[in-house]
């Protein structure tokens, strides 16, 4: 039997039910259950693990829902605990939208940073100790012994998992997993290993595809000059650009211009 026919009958239901389970769990454990329901989506936005968008969706009755988007290209290559960090990070934006004062645009302000730290996630522009706490582009890392890791450990004891993985992550996403702080800090809760390496059968399916992306990029051939302009240089180092075969005299040294090498 091939792998496709052996798959569960509804991957969509399974994948989104798992993310909803995680959302409900962290809502109860870290936000006191006060967050409203949102619409969780999977989006392959470049250079981001996830994002929050307020009131992005509406139904036919006019009800509005916020969006939390998760990037599935990271699911296999970063520890499960870090995928959960991304979810809680975006949930913090949702909390701030409804109960706080968000910064302008994509700015992560001090209120957001303080709420993150109170949950055991340290804001950092580098995703590692020493990074700035606020800014437009922000990561975070788990604080050892903090509420987030405790909530994450409780979730994983419920046999929680992410079942579906993008098979074709880019090499930079593999490297992001290898450099993740969660590899060390989250190991105690079972979320500190990379799924593509720790789940039986995933190594051949995922990392082999990523390895294909790590081959050297061929150097592009020099493009011909289509502007029909060349550079001329005179003995006193003056430079001008013009059409080929021009006869030019320098006004300073009185000598003719030659084509630049």
C-alpha cells in the first residue's frame, strides 16, 4: 500500500485540530482562558514563523475573527517547543489587541514584552540572550523554570503532537532549528529535539529534501551591457560615460579620453 492511500482520511481536520488543541491549552494555562476564539491558518510567509492579524476574517453573519498564521515549513526543522513558542507569541499579540495597547504597525512594544516575560518567554530580537526586548522584528526564547515550559510539558503529557510536516523546508529553516535555544532549554519537556530527526521515518522524508537545497548555487553568467554606454578615462583620472567610439578631450589636462579597462 502506498503512503498516500495509507494516510488518515482527513489531514486537514487532523492538522488544524492539533493547533486548536494547543491554542485552547495555552489560553487556559497562560491567559486564564480570556482570549477569544480566532481562526488559525497555515501560511508560508518568508522569514517568519508566524503572524497575527486582527479582524482578518468575517462570516456571512458579520461576525469578525482574528487570524493567527503558522508557517508549516518550520514544523519539521525546529523543536516542537519552539513551534509552541510561536503560537504563544502570536497569542500575545491577540491578547494585546483585545486587552492592551498594541504598538504601531509591527512594533513589539514594552507592554507586549512584559506580558511575554511574565509567561516565561523572553523577548529578544535575536531569539537568544542579549537581544533587544522591543522592536519590529522580534523572536523569543523560553525561560528555564518559567510558566511556558511548565504549560508545554503538561501539553506534551496529553500525547500532543504535530502530525503533518512540510517535506521541503529551505536550508535556512533547517539551520534555524539547529541554532534554536529550544534545543537546550526545552529538552526537559520533550520539545527540545527536531521532529525531522527524532520521529521515525521523518529523516528520509524531510531532511533529504532540505539537503537538496543546500547544494551550491551556480554563479550567474555575466549579463551583457544593454545600455550601449561605456566608461572613458583620461590621464588625470577623470571619468565619463558615453556611447562607444566617442572622441573626447579632457578640459583639465587637455588629453584625450581612452576606454576604461
